[in-house]
C-alpha cells in the first residue's frame, strides 16, 4: 500500500497537465497558422457561442470572421516584439445578420510557436479605469509603507485584493522549504470558516502545477463544475500531437484539482503567483462559493497589484533578515577579538559577552579540541558527545552540518532530545569540532485535513484513480523531536566563524613552532 502510494506520488509529479487538450467552456480557443491566420484547431464550443460548427470554423481564416480594420490592427500587433501591445484586444464578431458578439481577445505563441487566440466574452463588468486603479495601487502602497510588521503588511495585501475582486475569501499562502504551505493572511466573508494558520501538504499542488504557476502568474477558474470542452481536432494537424497550453488562460484545470475545489466547497477560484528570485514564494488564492468571472483587465490589474506589493514584501523580508545578519556580524567580530587577545581561542569563545551561544542563538555549545571537551550552556553528557562526533564524522564530509531533528537522523540522540534536538556543527580540522545545540520544542501544526490522507487512491479494473481528500477539517499534528530551525544566516555565521578559528589556530600553531626553534 505504501509502495502504491509512492508510485502514485511520482505519477502526480509527472502528469503533463499543460497538454490537457481541453479548455474551460466560457471562452473560445483558436490555433492559427501564420501569417495567413488560417484556423488549424478550435475549441468545440463555437456552435453554442458563435452559431458556427467547429468543422465550419476549420474552413475559415480569421479574416473571414472579422472586419478588415480589426484584421489590420491585429496584423500590425503581431509584428511587434511583444504581444503585450495587442493584449487584450476587443474583438467584434458578426454572428447571424447584424448581431455582434464582443470578446476580449488574448494572443500568445505557445512553446511550439503556434499562434493562439483566446476569446473571452467581454462582460458588462465595469472596466476599472486606469487612473482609479493607479489611485488604488498608490493608496495601498502608502498604507503599506506605514505598516510596521510583515504580518500587518500581508493582511493589507489580502484586503486590497478582496476589495477589487469581491471574492468570498482571499488568502496569502506561503510555501516552506519542504513545499508545504501555510495561510499567513486571510480576508473573508463572516460565514466562512477561517483557514488562517492552516497548513496544506506539498502534494496539494503537484510539481507540474507549480511549474505552470511559475510560468503563468494568474489563473482563473470561473466555474469549477463546468464541463470542459475538447479541441477539434484533438491533435495539432502540423505536429500531430496535442498542443502545449502552458500560457493559455482558458486551459481547463486537471480533474483532480477541480474535485479538490468541489470538496472544499469552492465554485470559482483566482490564483495569483508570487515569485521571488525566479522561485514560487507563495500564492494569493481567492475562492468564491459560486461561479464568478473576472475580466481579463481586472485580472491583469490584480497581477500588477500582486507584483508591486510583493516586491515591497520581499524587500521588507530582506530588511528583517539584514538587521539580524548585521547583529551576527557584530557578534562574530567581537568573538574574533576575544580569540586573538586571549591565550587560546577557546577561552575567547566562552569567557565573555557575547559568547559562542549568541552567534547561533543556541542554548548549548561544545568545543572539541585537542582531545578535550569544553562546554557552555545545556549540552549532552561528554560520553554522548563522544559518540555524537563519531557519528558526525561518518555522516558528513562538509565543513558545516545542521539539522533541527537530530533524533530522526541519529536515534541515540533521543536520549538527550531535551537539550539537543537541533544540532549545528562545524569541522575545524579532521578531529576538532564546534557544536551548537537547541532543545526540543513540541509544536502543534494545524493542517487543513489529515496530511497522511491527502490523496485517496481507488482501484477499479486495475486502473488506479487518484483523488483529493474529502475532508479539509482541522487536523492537529503534534511535532516532536524537533527544535526551532537554524536560519540560513545563522549557518552562515557559523561558517564564517570557522574560517576565523582556522586562521587563529594556524597562527598559534606557527607561533608554537617558532618558540620550539
Ligand atoms: C493545482 N492546487 C492547485 C492550485 C492550488 C492548489 C492553489 C493552483 C490552482 C490554479 O492554478 O488555479 C491548492 N488551493 C490549494 C491549497 C489551498 C487552495 C493548498 O486554496 C489552500 C487553502 N491536488 C490534490 C491532489 C491532486 C491534486 C490529491 O490535492 C492530484 C491527485 C492535483 N492541484 C492538482 C493539480 C493542479 C493543482 C493537477 C493543477 C491544476 C491545473 O492547472 O490543471
């Protein structure tokens, strides 16, 4: 059963969701040949929206469907470096006699270089004039500049996005190192149960979905229970396979995700990616209980708002990091001074304020040098330390090692978990070490549904069907044998200290050698 689950997880990570071959039914997708704009493929909902069958559509070029002045504008746009000049283009299409349908047209070229035109019915939804949007963004930014904490800042982001979109629930969702996520800010209508503080497992957003979220910064599913429509013909006639829809706005979502939304009671969703240094940092996730459409322009406005606000958010995060880094740099230079003034470097690390503990915000530290232990604060017993360094030697070849769950890697450590569930270690030379310890901190993690049952696999006639969990009810996990995590800046500070110690030890060895002569 475990093996089956593992195999299924691998499959989830490889599902080619970008080539679904299906689109959401609220718009029309056309694959066009350039430069003649002949229609190569079309979504099969043209009959109901335009009154023209997909077969008839394939006999046409875009020129047969649009007035010449529109074609001219499009042709000019297609020659520009970026299709952004063209998007969105209002497109009037004549159906029966004098009747017109108005669409927001969005062009892109897919990875196989086919031109794709997606038509979404232009709604009577008020266009937000640029100026009022600018005003909104300015206001938000001013407000943001006044807020003190990162937390308050995130709260304003969700407030603003909810103000412009009017979704029932807007969340700021942040990923951790393992890919799990947590809701760090939320705005919602009162009736809904809060998701604030809940964690969701990595498998809720499989790898291919993350890749799409990084490529396409905004995704809308206006009706999670709408029946998807196929493309006609299914395979592209020129490359004889279904097309890659990575950048399509209409691509229908995978059935697993649609089931997920249904199980959560979500009728429509809007997802805005938050990218930092090319990596998916988090999401703004919007939910509505009933179907809800958001125009292309408003979506772009949200994307913009997300981008502007997020760049402020990440610089804020860096500032907090920066202040701490400066503090550690100061501690390190103090330690270096103490080490070079004293007779031996070990005294310098433990005798003064600040000391070795402060460099890594640890509760215990131990130095093994010349076959002797020197300890500070709460540490395991000497005998345990001896075994621990033997284990370290076998298990790490790097200059630095860190874990916040030592007992899980080295089971003997469970004996002294109260002082050393977390270990940060540097190797001075082959047999000499500096170790820092942190105690066990028992934590409760609130999950949106039991993470060990995140995926249900059912087997019928030899075919395995994967589906998301049905219950998202609060599930409390007690996490033991774990300390607070070591921050990258702390690990870095330890590495920097290592360099200084190595220098000082070498110099002192030199001086000794000179004395001997
Ligand atoms: C996609 N899953 C997603 C997306 C989100 C989540 C935000 C991207 C949606 C989009 O692009 O519009 C998950 N949504 C969440 C979470 C919250 C939320 C965690 O609001 C928290 C509040 N998912 C599963 C299982 C499978 C699965 C079991 O849980 C597969 C069997 C699949 N999720 C899945 C897939 C996608 C997805 C395939 C991509 C959908 C697509 O774009 O086709």
